[in-house]
């Protein structure tokens, strides 16, 4: 231990988050596989993957980063080219920066994640949000997209430089009709990014089949990897722009500042990849969807209402209701968090009782049953 008192709070820190059941939408898809946990230790030293690097991260043959980036990943995400980035937001920014000029417009769905908006702001773009339908559906429709693109045309004299669709969104887990929206963007001559941060690595996903020109994915959110790490997909038509090399440093791609994920981040993504491929097969995903629907029904049976797509098609769900809120008025707003923690259930944010989102990915029916029993017991205990 350091003799310096001001340093004593640093060093190894144990994590006390309950981990028997994790329902946190930010975390369920990023839980490491046993292989990734081993890789974390093995490759944890800084630039570990650079042992045999000749100057380009994606060309490293040992470990097999080249095969991962140029063969397995493009086929997995269904795009012509792939790169590993430092996160979905970095992928989105790289695409926006390469494809647009400051002052251009981007149209994105009203359910877009803040990181899409901030990436656009960093690229100095004007953002037009496509309105969602009212509660409780919060859907993004092709008609609303068309109207937003028309508005940009009228306002700026030309179509937006880019469009973005969040698929699914991170609030309600809604899966919009991506094919209809990408077709429509193309009818206006607008290339479109699919932000698949909650899709790639969780569910069957092929960017080209959805009509995407670009895709962004998140390793720490949905690919059982230790972040920050993400993926970017681009089709041939725009590859030269997005993957442009530096005129002075011939083997460094400009939008990625030469190199992105290096060390434990990419190696945990690679370590989990076989398991991630397995869990995204249609038969595995169907089970996940069926578990999510079962959980949604159970929650509705205790008085919570699931918002968004119904029946639901994704593990991320948003619930609203007063059953726990009413109890919080007699106790305090942290009672639900405390009671769940007591049973080692993590994922509903401390203090939330009236509205919260959660994810059932990988939890399994048995543990979901345990969560439901616990919630019912809590209601009984306080409402008695
Ligand atoms: C829909 C969506 N997109 C993107 C992100 C950001 O992903 P990353 O951390 O990989 O940049 C999030 C994170 O919560 C998200 O919910």
C-alpha cells in the first residue's frame, strides 16, 4: 500500500454490485464470457496486440486480428467492410466526419441515443429529429422520416447529407421498419447509418439486408467485450471515403486516428466472438424474445405497463406504472433498489419506481421467475 495517504483510495478496488441477476440494459450484453475473462488478463498489458504489428492494427496476423476484421466481422454484420473502433459513438462520428461537411444536415429518429446527436454536433452538423408517435408506442414511421427529409430539403435547398436510424432504440427497445426507412432514404439519395448498438451481438443482424450503407455496433454493450470497443461497417460504395488513408502515413486510416482498439478491448471481443455468433442465431434469439414477452406479461399482471412495440421483439423493455411508486410515497424512493439488492438483483436504477427500463438478455426463464417472485414479495411486504 502507498505511504501517500492521498493515494490510498486508489489501487485495486473491489466491485460490490450485486451480480446474481443483472437486468441492466447497459450491461446484460456486455457480460464477459469465460474466454473473454481469461483474455482480459492475458492481453491486459497496454499495447499487447502489437507484438507482431507491422504498422496497421487491422493487418495483424498473430493474434488473428486480420481474419477477424476482414473476414469474420464483415460477414457477421453483413457489410462489405468492417473495422473495430472504440465504441458505437466513435463509429458514428467517424462516418459522419468522413461523409459530411460542417453545416450539412443529418436526419435521425426521435428515439436516437444522445451519442448519435453529440457525434453529429462534433462533426458540426445540423440535426433534424424525426418525431416519434405518441405514448405508449413511440414508433418511428417511414412517413415521418420522409416528412423530415422533405423539411430539410425545403429549409436548406438540398437533401440531408446523411440519415441515421437507431435499431432498436435504447429507451423502448423498438425495432422500426428498417428496410422501409433505408429504402426511403435512398429514394431521396441519402445514405443511411444503422445504429445497431443494441442489435449487433444480441440478435440476427445483417446490415445490407436492412439496406444500411453504414452500421455502428458496441462491443461493451452487446458483444460480451470489455470496453471501450465497437464495430463499424461500411459498404463498398463509401469505403474509400470512410477508410481513407493518411497522405503522410500511408498505412494509417485518418478517421480512426491510425489505430483504435488495441490490447484487452479487441482481444476480449475476439474471445467472446464464437459465443456471440452462437447467441445471435435465430433459434437463440427467438428464445430471448419469448423470455422478454413472458416477462412483459408477468410485469403487466402486477400492474406495470410495458411501453413500445407490443408484442415486444427485443430484450430491452420500458415499464411504467404506479404500483412501486405508490409504495415509495409511504417509504422512500430507494426502497425498490434496496429490496432488489438484498436479493442480489441489479439493474433497475436506484430511486426509480414509476418508470424504468430493463433487459432480459441471457438471464433465462428461471432467474426471470425469481425476479418476478421477488417483485411480488416486495408488493406483499409493503402493501400487505
Ligand atoms: C442506442 C445506443 N447507441 C449507442 C450507444 C453508445 O454506445 P457506445 O458506448 O459503444 O458508444 C448507446 C449507449 O447507451 C445506446 O443506447
